[in-house]
C-alpha cells in the first residue's frame, strides 16, 4: 500500500536535517584509461524534503533559498516530489550553507544548515 504524500507542517520542533552523502576521497588512481569514474553521482547540490518515515512531501509551489554568511547565493523551486536542485552549487560543497524553505506565499517553513563536503541533503520533518 502506497503512502499518501502530504504538504509539510508549518512548524515541527522534532524535525531535523541529515546528510545523505558525504564526499569520499579515493585512494586509487582515477585515470581515463582504467579505474573508476571520477564523476560524482550528484554533480549539483540536491536537497530532499521528507517526513519522518522517509516519504517525500508534496512540495508543489514551494521554493528554497540558499545563504552563505547571510548573503543570498541561490534560489530554486521544489518539484512536486520534495526535491530542489541548486544548479549553480557544485558538489561536494566547499563551504557550509543555510537553506530556508518557503511555501508559494513566501511563508518560511524550515531553516537548516548544510555542512561542507556534501552532495545531497535531507530535510526531515
């Protein structure tokens, strides 16, 4: 039985954010002639917004803003499956960011800190 996706609640004190994937330094050679590919799975910063069971929220109309030291770096819209992709932020991230999520009316829902060195991040709750 499939779980119905719902819109996120305005405030959830028990919600957290989690790192999905950290960058891993490879010890062997990544050469074009042999070895593994050096391309990351996620080449742009990707954020997924899920409930406590891991089911993505229906985030139609939501958007996110990414800040670094209080300065706006990027704004991107969520798709209906709880995913937002920042096309101008490569991965793994070199610095930490603050992400703020808003609904279509501009109401702030969540604020989280994304650490440096990640390719994807999950907002839980």
